[in-house]
């Protein structure tokens, strides 16, 4: 059975980015290639689409997307944190539009890399090949109890981070934790009984935290978004879809700083979120937020903004 994937806030992204036929567009996170396909359909023969993903499978999905003759397409197997180097390699000085979809696609759940505790898989949690860098198994079997607690609390916002970290360390003393099932069991043993019987699985936040840490997702976000903002042509726009509060705070702060500096404006004062119909159809979209920044077109519109009330958006 073919894996299905539904792109989150697709129409809102397209409307907010306002793609023009001759734009140079960056899809920084190909994922399931849904946004990629839609962006490509709006480009003309003078347009260009640069698709980036650390997952080689995502590159292959994008390569299968049919596109109109004449549209330039560059597919890059890399992390978007290296956007500057990618654009340099393609001899591109400025971009008109960029999209960062920070969610992970349904394909990751069936990739066999240990993203989900619902299947017994090797504990990798890497977007690229496990051989390319540190895996989740490497991290949880080598970090100190305090380091694990900090990671789980900071990146997962998990209230029982200390108990979970202690349980992980106790478990690995018997034998290394190498699979998702072993990790989920260690996490469950580190939380109170009542916490084990809620709708949300007790390992959910810990798995999120480890995934973020292993892939340095927040560092990559800061680097990639900074590059996109610095490369944005006058009138150009950057859109970012976040799925949890840590990411959203980073994006909100970087966009706010750019506005303070007089570089541009927020396209929407408040982030766009999925409507009821999309939330019902695709429950994974419920936590999504879309923020969009536009580069100013002239010096007058670039005047620094000091209206703190206007910038204190949700």
C-alpha cells in the first residue's frame, strides 16, 4: 500500500507566499513533497525551485514530481542549515520566496529509523543515514543523567524529566538501550502510574526531545532561517510552519528582530493555524502555526518599527 502524506496549511502557505512565475523559490524541507509539488505548479519557465532535504528518500520523492518544461529544479541532499553554501554552489545571490515546514512527514514514521515508539526499531532518530553522525542510541547510552534530564526537560518540556533520566541510566546499566521499545519501557518506568494511562503516551515528549537533540534541529533552524532572511530579495517572503512552542519562539523572535531592524514586516500579525476541517481531517496539523515575513521594498518602508504592542504577536 502506498504511503500517503497530507501537507499542512498548504493553501495558507501558497496564499501567503504569493508565488510569481519567475520567482526563485526554496523549499527547505521537501518531506513528503506536497508543498514542493504545489510550489512547482506555480512557477513558469523563468522560475526556479531549489528543494532541500537531509533525507535522501525525500529527494527521490521530489525527483518523481512531474514539472512543466523549462522550470529549473535543483534538488539538494543536505541540511537546510547549510543554505548559504547551497545557494553559493548554485550561484544564486538572492531568493524571492522560501518555505520551512518543520514538521516531520508520515514517511518518517515508517522509515525504520526509530522515530516512533509504536514499532520496535533500532534507535537512530536521524533524518540522514545513521552512519553519518550520532544516533539517539549513542546519546542516551553516553550522556550523564543530568544531561539527559536537561535535554528531555528543555526540548520535550517534560515535567518528569528527572525521573525519566534516572530510569534510563538505571536501565542502561543492565544493558545498552538500543531499540525504541527498550527506550519507551525505560521512560514509562520513570513516570508516575497515573501518567502512564493518559491519552498521550508517556514517551511522546522524550522521543521528541531526543529527536531534536540528535539532529540539532533548533541550531539548524536558527542557521537556515538566518540565511534565508539575509538572502531575501526586496519584496520577498519567508514562511515557516512550526509544530511546537520551542520552534515557534525561535521563529517569532527572529522575525520580530528583523522587523525591529527595519528589514521588513510581518505578513500576518498573528500566526495562521489550521481550520476545523483540516484539524479533523489531519489531527497532526492541530499544533501547526504559520508565520510569514516580507522583506521591505524601499528605504522608507524599511524604517525601524518601535511599536512594541504591534510586535508582541501571539
